[in-house]
C-alpha cells in the first residue's frame, strides 16, 4: 500500500503467485525512484499533532510540511540517515521503499517514539550502525517499538558495530519487535532479543454483507422480465437525462435511456421485491436483442434508502447477527454516530465482475437504540466489552510469517560484535575559544563515529597594543598588536585574528583598534584605543619679580591649540597646584602673581590640542616640560 500522505498500521503485503507458491522480490539498493511506483521517504510522524517531517522524499511533500528535523540528516549517496543526539520521543521514525541497504547511523544518544519500515514490494530493510545509542518508545506511549512491514520483500533488521538500541513495549500490551507477513522467519539479526516467537502469518477473513435499508414508502410498478433459466427476475425504468461539459455548459439534452434492475424477493414477503440496480444505458431497451423474455407480469418494487458494505457482528447477549451503519444523530445532520441495525433476512448473493460474492441483506434499525461514537466503534476491544464480537474466521497464509517478542524491554546489539581499532581519526572544533571561556576540540573515529577524546583550546587572555600613546611626527602611526592565549602562546595574525585600525592616524587625536578573532578555533572581538599626542615644549627663560615669577617657553604651533602652565610649591605637584590654560598657541610668555616672598615655586608647561572624540571636544596633551624652580622676591 502507498503510505505517502497518512501512515496507517494496516498489515498489508504483496504476493507474487506462481505454481510453486510465493516468489521473493529481488533485492534493491537505494530508495525507489520509479516515477510511477515510488513512494520512497524517510519521515518523522506525530499522529496526535498530525505533524509530518520529511527528511527525504522522492515525491515533493505538500506545501507547508517541514523537510528537516534537528539532529537528523539523510545522505542519499550512501542511503544513510545519521541521527546525532536527535530528540524526537513523540515521533515515529518511518521509512518506505528505501531498499535493502538503508542504514541509520547513531552518533550520541537519540530518542524516538517508534521505528517502522515498509517494503511495498521493493525493499524495506534497516541496518543500525555507528557507535551511539537509540532509545525507542522509552515512554511506552506506543504499543510496539520496532515494526517491519516487508510487504512481499525480504526485509531484515540488523545492528552492526558498537551501536545499541534500547526498545520498550507498550505499558499494557505490544511488542518490542514485530514483523508481519514476512517471507523471512529470521528477519531480526540482533543480539539481546528474548521471548522471540515465529508463527505462520494469518489474516482475519471478516463476514461482510451489503446492508440495505429499503425505502418501503415508495413503491414502483415493475414490469417483469426473465433471462434464460437463471431463475432471476428483472425490470427496467426509462429515464431522460441532460449531460454537461466540465465547464458547466450543456453537452446533450433529452437523452433517453433505461436502467436495468434485478428484482430480489424481500424476506417475509411473497409479492414485494428489492430493485438492485445493475446498469444504466442510453438508448431504448430491446428485450429480444439482449436475451430477455417478457413475462407480462407486474410486481411491486422498492429501491433503497441507504446501502453500504458492512462487517457483521454477533450480539453476545442474543446470538443474533447485526451490523452498524453511520447515520445522523438528528435532522440537523451535524453529528453522526454508528447505529446498530438488525439483519432481517437475505435478498440473495451477487457476484461482481471480479468474481467476488457479496450477500445482499435487508436491515432495520434496532429497537434497542444501540449506538457508538467513531472512536468507540474503531476500537474492537471496546465493542467486545459492550457485547458485540466481529464475525469471521482466521486464515493462515502459506509462506508468510509473523515474528515478534512480547518482552517488555531489551537492549539490542550486533549479532557479531566488532571492535573498531580507531585507526582513522578526525579532529573537529566543537566549541570555539573566546576571551572568557576555553574552546573544545573533539576527536572521533572516522570509521565508527565514536567520540575518542577532547582537548582544550586555551582562551584568549592577552590582547594589547605595543603603545597606547605616541608623539605627533607627521606620519601615520600603526601600533602593533600582541595576542596570547592563557597558556602564553602567541596567536597568529590573519589566521587566528585580524586587526582593523581607524582611518587617519596621522594628526593629533584618539584612534580605535579592533581585534576580531577568526579561523576555526576562536571567536569574539576586542576594541582598544591609542593617542597621538602633540609635540611638547620647553621652558627657555625664567624670572622672579616682587611677589611674582615669570617663564618663557619655545613656541610649538604645529598640531596644537594652546598651552597649559602648572605652578606648585610642591616639587612633585601633589598639592596646592595652580593651573592656567592658554588658548593661543602663539603666546610664549606667562607671569604668575601672588607669590610669597622668599618662597620657591616649581613650574612646568605642556601643549594641547582640541580634538573631537565621539562627537565631543576633548583636549589631547603633550608630556610636561622639564620642571624649573623659581624663588619669588
């Protein structure tokens, strides 16, 4: 069966019959890609949420359906689904027509609600590989954990290498593994299975009738015909029809024709017949042409009010047969339930063009007014608890098996454990280092995927400039950057980090430097700043006056805005400082008054320039000149 849109757990299968019995399908590798027959897919499905995620699909899923799941990646080239710490415990992982070499590679620990593989006449084997763990139905919400539906193919479930699969049956019933309608009795090639049972496959052949509610309120005057000696009666009714095109326009009007019915004597009556429609034909009915004989008899005929195929149930209280038919609860036709109908009698058997025989029976709504909701009716166990058992016989199918284990849980491993020597290793940065945390390098085996070790990438601890200030010289200034990790190892410029500088860097001002960590090992960034200071000056002359002192300095007009003079009685300028700022860079003389007679004063001078930093004007100063001492008179 095709499981592309809605997945149902119908135990279907495909048999190729020959004189010798069942012929096994040929093995196929890779997903089926036949344009007409393929419905190959790998899918996560949540029945409760009606949510589907196609990891792979040969046919494009409907719009709005997700096509990726976190931790699940399919590689078509190797026909492998890799699960890396995939956490989907509420989803069933299902595959359809993925061939005999489909693999699920486990990395880390993954969780799914169920695993189900269909073959659909092409191939539906599953091999678990890798070095990780897979937990299936650990919350026991599903009845079964691993389900194989070979559908006429030789499908297997295998585990290779060091992979481990933890399986759990449902809380009240179910199996940890089950394969139905399989041609291979030993289809689970694993260690760890207990209580494994192998039985001949069987199928319930349900008793089914064509249930008919006859419209007894409207009778038809039926002219009776017979045909040959089959003992049946027939009648015809003429009609006039109008045929329409797809666009709604009239194709043909007043087309005459007739409908042929079989007249089936209704149980309990000698003169009332049910009119079973056989065919409707345009034209005029010619009895002689089609082999019918006119009996010149007329009888009362009745059509149906409702008819449908229905499974037969046995009322355990009375032993009577009955069916259930879905009908409206009231005249609003907004709610429907499944009502019990009693079988009043058989009208007869009808054989269709395929040779299938169906018993036609009259039914009437039961007077005990038994009814069930759709949910209740779809649960055979519930119906049985209410006293209604479905009628049928169990039929065993030659050449097919049912294989299952009703153990509550198990750890499944490879049938032949192999120890990987990990000769081929892969190093991968799984966490980059920053200025606050160490990074991580993970070493795994390229062959089996096992995590072998981890190593540390030391965090970046030192990021500094070779100089945070320099003196204006008319040239572009580019201080070098030093970057080291916490182990003292220098990082490589343009490999582990890149440096960008503010534009300019020639005039007096403040400039930014950004270090951006790069490459496979480091991430993050750091900003720093440096200044280009104006050239300083020097005091060239000093003088002392009455209660005053004076100084003269050499002019410094390039990249300056003015000067700052500082005077103090403390040679180290720790207290009682007097500071004056001159806004004219052409002025080179300054007199300081209100000095104490006989006191020694210390004086120094520096240049400054007004510059804009982040939109605000700030002063950038040169270094102080050499201090001179002056004794006031």
